C-alpha cells in the first residue's frame, strides 16, 4: 500500500514496529515510531462493530494514558467504512491527547471516509493531512 | 431487468445479529450491482439505524426485537427499521456541528443518515425509520460542492 518513496522515508528513520493484538481477535492496529512520533496504522477495513470499536478505543487511549505517547498520527488508508461510534472514539482520543499537551494528526483518509469527517464538520477540530509525510511535517 | 426483491426479518436486541442483517442487505445491493458509493451510503446508514434501534430504542433489552424490512429493485433500496423502545423526537436531537456539541463523542448518526439518504423519515413516535437510497444518488452533497455549483 505504501509508495516506494514513503517506504524509503520510513526506513531512513529510527523505526520501531509493533502490533497491538487481542488474543482472540484480528489485529486492529500497527504501531511504528518515527523520530519520536507514534504512527498508528488502522488495519481494519470496516470499523463498524461496536464491540470492536470499544476495543480499538481502549488500544488507542492506552497509547496516551498508559504508554505516555504525546505525538500521534493515525493512518487510515486501509479503512473502507467508519461508523459514528468510531468517530466518537477519535474525538475522545483527540481530547485525551490535547489534555496531555500532545498532538494528534489523521492522514491517508480515503475520499469516502473524508466525506464523513466533512459532513460532521470534524475536520474543524481534527488535524487531517493527505498523506503520512504531510502528517509528520505537522510536528 | 432484475425482479424486485423483498426481505424481512426480526432480530433480538443483539449487535451481532444486527451486523448479520447488514451483510445480507449489502449482499442484495451487490446482487443488483449498485455502485460502491451507493453501497457505502447504505452500509453506513444501516449501521447507524440498526445500532440506534438496538442500543437507544430497545436499550439492549433481550426481550425486545428489531424488525427490518427491505425492498430493493434496480432503481432504489428502501429499508424500514422498527424497534420496541420508548421512541424519541428527532427534532430534539442537537446539531452535532454546533460549537457546544462538536466535541461530544456521540450524536452524529442521524446527521450522517440524512446526508447519505434520498429519504430518511422517522414515524411511530421515533420507533420506526424509513430509509431510501436512489440508485446513483449524488448524495451526500458537501458544502464546498454546493459553493462550487
């Protein structure tokens, strides 16, 4: 999915990769560290199921509340569907990051999903970039 | 021309059953070769309507059920979702884009359905929602698209 140029960009940095996994479920996120920025790639195509969204929320909140990460990028390029319940988790994550005096940037959002952010006007309060390079440049 | 199809079911107040019905209805849209855009709009709307019926309508009460009726042809898809809850007044749901509500984590489902559906109407005191998506509908129309004519 990543363009060759971007992969080169990633590999030139200090990158630590790990996956967050619930033992009984599919992996929901991949986490990479790029120059002190935590890049979280959302792996699920459909973020619709409430129980799944709840678990995803816990994993994302844990990055801020437990792991103490302050610079977060969420990468959406694999996401095809997103419900309003998932939007709610993103808003709560945004609040937690701001409360911790950190920054959250969203990137790689497919056109259809971007419309959801525009309709709900969440693009007013969330920082959204077209791609990962643009998101990294926000820090 | 494919013959219209009718699908009707009743599910318990269980999210897993709700998702299963969604998949069935999306399968019908795919069988009628609706566009990805139409499927996106209807999947999003079905998720919001069925979740609302189970969670907010029936309050996850296992004794209560949600009825889902669908009629689809090559021009439109209509889905009616009915719960057994206390109902609500859609006009009292606050606009989630207002400054005082924009950071609330909930309350956007109704707005999304209205944006994506050709028809989105509540009846039976808020216990029933009728959703229609016309084939190849241009919805949602975003503000910047309106501004650009």
